[in-house]
C-alpha cells in the first residue's frame, strides 16, 4: 500500500505551490482537489481579474493617446474574444501546474476529501494513507443577508467571470479591493457601473491618501460610488435603499469579502480562533491535532494568494524537519491593480508611533518625476514610513503605474534588514518611476 508523506487538501496557490516544494524536498506528495486545479486565484480570482483589467488599461491608453495627437478609433468591443483570452490564460497556467506535478511526481486526486484522521484521507470510496495532512481549503464568497437577494440571479466573484456578454448596467454591492478592481475593469468597456458600500468608505484596508486618489479616479471613470448606504432589499432589477433610492441593474455583483471554508476543520473538531472564523495554528502552522497543518485563507490573516503560498511552504518545511519563523505580515505586499496601481506593506505612521517608534514620513508626488511626466502618468506618489534612530523602513505606499512591481525593491531591502542608508547607496536608472523611491529615501535622511 502506498503511504504518502503528505496529502494536501486543496490545489489553490497554497496547495499546488507547497506540493511542488514538498516534492523537491523529497517527500511523497498527493493533492486532493474537488473543483479546478489552481483554486480561486487562478480560475475566478487574481488571474481572470487581471486579464480583464489589462483589457481596460488598453482602452484607457487609447483615450490618453488621443489627447496627444494619436487618434485611435474603437469601433467595437468583442467581449467574447476578451473572454476567450481570459480562458486561454487560465488554461495555460493550469497546464503549467499539471506539468510541475508530473515533473516532481505529485499525485493529483480529483474529488471531495474526507479527512478521517491525521493518517487517513478518503476520496470517493478510496482511503489513502499519509503521515501528514495540510489543509489549504481556501474560502468562499460571503453573501450578506439582504432581503430578497436569494430570489435574484446575482453574481459573486466565483461566478462573475462566467459572463458571456457585457452588462449595460452593473451594480456592485461592496467597496473592497475586489469590488473596486472589477469596477475599474468594467467601466472602460462601456459598462455603467455603480458601487454600493455600507461601510463609512471604500478601500478601508488602503492608505488614506491612496484611497482619496482612487476615489478621484472612480469619479473620472464615471463610476457611481455611494458609501454608508443602507440596503432595504433587492428586486429583480434594482437595489433599493431604506430611503427609497433605487439603483437599477441588469447584472448584480455581490463582492462583500470571503469566508474561510471550515468544513473539514469542523469535522475534525480542530480548534478555531476566538471568533470561530478561522483554524487556529501554531508558529509552524500545525493545528490542534498533531500532523494536521493548515495555511492560507482557512487560518485568517491577510487573505492573499501569495500569503497562502508562503504559509503553506513554511508548513511543508516544518513537516520536512526544517522549521522556519512564520510569515511576517509586515513584509507582505498588498496590491490594488487599478489605474494607477496601489502597493503597500508594513506599518502605517500611526501604528508605528503606537509601537513606540520615533517616526518620519516622507511623501513625494509623481509630478516631479521625469518618466511620469513623459508617460503622462503623474497621478500618484511614493510614501516612506521610517524610524529616525536606525533609519529602518517600517512601511511604504506606492501609487503609480507599475507600483505592484516597484514595491518589491523596498520589500527585498527590508527582508535583508537593510535601511534607508543602503537604499541611498543604490543607483537607480534614469528616467524611471522607481527613482522616486531613491528621492524619498534621500528626503528621509535630510
């Protein structure tokens, strides 16, 4: 009988990345997946949304080009072709995962898993033996209890990318990162988009000044944004507020966050956190049951694909006898793929001060950057939060085209325990957007 060293439940970015890592470490590995290889991120999340955002970016670039003498006429948007492009990207990436599984001899088991114990996993009618189990079961869209919503054919982020035709009027309930990104993706394609957020503001997880710029961009794209709304009910073609205001739609998207999938955790009586929303794990991602580990959305924290991968890899290293320190949330990039992009990590100035640091904040706008001026992309800034004694970088926010790529310069430096002084010694190419990082460091030290 085959005995696996590790069976991983879930083939999302936590599952498939850690499976390959475990196999490279010499473990005999199997992955169980009940849906599609690649999980939410690859199939209905990160990758499809970024594909649609690229389509949107092309259209916005055409509009900008027209202002400077290059007349481009968009005669038609073939949405079916855009959908085909998205599907091709997803398929290609799925094929890449399959190739890696084959190369490193990872066994893929298709079906719904039952974890009988730390040593037995049942899929369909077959029981598999293992020495360890890693739960990377992810999350599912959270749907709030709105009157009559269950009687409407609404979309969630899991079903949005099944659309075969562009809606004329799209109402999005929610104002977080996913909701705003999809609004940015749809509006340039000619869709009348309305964002409805019950919270005091949109993008509450983002830097306050970055948030203000995003709200300006939403307005420029004619995306109707309403905060502090109180929803009374949903009808077949409108969202109705308690004051009687109606927002008509032909497609309704509910993008109000995600909830951890705790099905297996509850079946195993794993210890949960105080609010009973996530699996509780130790510093090496082991649950309350020895030899059962968990990572990703199921354990809370920053519910991001790259965090799931990093946590699951650290769990695998612990299983392989090479334990490391857990993921440091302060060294995790947080990205918003709008136009411009927003990328950040670390502490805010307020949080740093609350921790006892003597803080210095420097913020430089893109309006003085040569590459930004030449590219007509001057909306944005670089903000560095540092402490004055050792010049340690505590946090950063970049709002710019390419911000999600630029942020890694600072992250790499911080991971290597570098300071503003090392950043100052780095020669940045001219002209580049990244030069502004160097300029901000210089200002921080003077």
